[in-house]
């Protein structure tokens, strides 16, 4: 059934307005366990979702094409339970950006044999570093998706993207047990899979033979890409959602827009059209045109992120962040209504240096590859208390010894103010839980408590 037909049917059944969302996902996944291929699978799914607006209230339902009428009846019934939003209307947009480089026929036609070869390349490269390296888990996933959004205003947005990603976890049991991990993702078939395995093994080797931290206290911390991504995902990013800011659920309030909140020179964007971003598309899932949204510019708070409903509720404008929250590699996007979700978070800072240079500038500190407990951070205050294993202790600009584990305490608001420099190792990475991505480097921060 054509989207126009679904919308017209909803209107005939009593909706003042209607919106239909369609998405198709095709993917293949191959995993490894204990150095051997463990599982291979894949499939295709197609789904629809509809929102209806009646008397200022929204109802939602998702369905297969044969269940259109039933789904519309359900959405209209559920609209009676929805919160009344005076003056709300579905979006009207008619100019969408063209984003080159996010769709590749090469990946669409990728074969399982090629995927298996990529996986083998990751595992072999990890074990070439040291033959006693064990790969307990890892895998690759590739495929493509396409979508459209259509509503009563005649708004029609569509897009398609391909994706491929690989990740590997390496363990070394020598002088104790150490581990390392590495992930790379792309829209194009340009991933160096051997580099994934090598990086994971090299981290495991560097952190082997770890001992307790000899002296705790305040020190510099070099958060490698994956670690800082985990922290920002559960603090800064969600703190910049407009509904949280207006409800007092964030340290950043609407009345501090235009004021300095971070180190001078720090830029943080939600770049929805960046070809490296995993969630780049011509529009969001409501049909709002994508854009490069400045959140923090030169340390100054510029914008919050909004979907169309929260924007109307708080007197703002939708910022292209109305996303159906099923993230890549997780639940289907047609099964939930849009809400405010970041898309591609990009962090920039003027002082960019190699990782070796960043370490050489540390009088006393630690290098952190990953953290545990970022999801328990206090979003309202920004307080964070993290556990990390497999660290490196640095003194007078040199790595002295690996550290078995440490607790890192601080505050996400202060973290942004205390950035010293960033690495030249920027890379796209998927968020751990939320349906968005980062394009992020490693970050050197001063003055965190480590014990």
C-alpha cells in the first residue's frame, strides 16, 4: 500500500492528521568464540509505523502491510490516552540534503564468504602478535537499510544507507590476565580488519602484568576513544536533550544558553549529515531535514536537541533529533514512536596531538581504554564514579607500569572544562546503548580523582 493511501485511510477513520514511517533492514552477522567461527546468520525485515493526531493527542501503532486498518484503529483508540499538545502538527519540510558516501552497492552485494574472510583476518591478525592471545568473542555485521516518512502535509522524506562493522575482544593470560578490544564501523567497504585484531592484541599486551596503583590522588587522565565515548554517552549527550534541560533533569538549563560551559575552543556538534556518522540521513524519523547542529561552540552552550513533540511542548523548534530509538544492531526502528535522540556526536578541540605526545605531557596520570559503570552516572548533577581495569600509569611523560584496576571520580561538567588536548585518532564509533554514534578522538583531561 502506498503511504498516501495509509494517510488518507487514517483521515477517513477520524484522524485530523496522520504520519506513516516505513523501514527495511537487511543484514548479515558472523561471530567468533574462542578463536573459532561460532555463528552466522542474517535476514531482512520490513516494518511500518503510524502516528495519528486527533484533538491534539497522538496515538501510535506499528504493523505489517496486511494489518493497516487494525493498526489505524489501535492508534486512534490510543490517542485518547495521549497527552494533549495544543497547536501541535506533524512536520512540513520539503528540502533535504544529499549526503554522499553513506550507501555502497558493494556492501549491499557483500557475500557471506567475504564476511567470513574479514572475520578470519581479524582473528589471525590478533594472534599473529602473540600466539597465546585468545579471542573469546568478536564478529562482523554488514547490510543496508532504507526508509521513508510521509504525512498529511505531503511531507515526504526518504533515504538509504549501507553499513559494515567489525569488533574483537582479545585476552592474554601471562603475568595475570589482561584484555583489549577494538571496533571499526563504516558505510563503505574501507575497513582494515587486520588493524582491528592488532589493536585489540596490542592493548592486551600493554596492560599485561598489571599491579595496584601505588599512589592515588588527583591526576591527569587520558581517556582513549572508547572510554570517553562511554562517559559522554551517559552524561553530556543526554544532558543536552531539550526536554531534560527544561524539566530540570540536567545541569544545563535553558537560561544558560549563550554562556560558557566548557573549555575555550571546544566544539560539540550533532552532525546529522556527516558521511562518517552512522546515523546520517536526509532527515530524522519524523521528516525534519538533517543539519549540522552546534551544541557547544568555542566552549559556549548554543543549542539543545529536540524532537517535534518536545519542541512544541517547550516552545522550541525540532532540531532533526526525532528518532525511533531502536539503535543499530538492536531493536527495529519501526517498533517505537520518535523521541529526542542524538545522531552523530562530533567533538573538536584546537589542540590536536599524537597519543605519544599527549602521554609525554602528563606529569602524573593514567591512560584509560575502557570504563565500567558509566550508565550509573548522575545525569542531573553530572557526577561520575567509574571503575576501570587494564590501565597504564604515567609519570614524567612516560609509561611506568600497567594498573590492574582503579576508580575514577569526577563530574562531567568539570570534565568538559578541564580538557587539555585531544588525540589525532578520531574515529566513528557506535554508542553502547543509545541509537546514535560518535565521531570522536581520545581526550586528555586534567584534575580527576583516581584511586
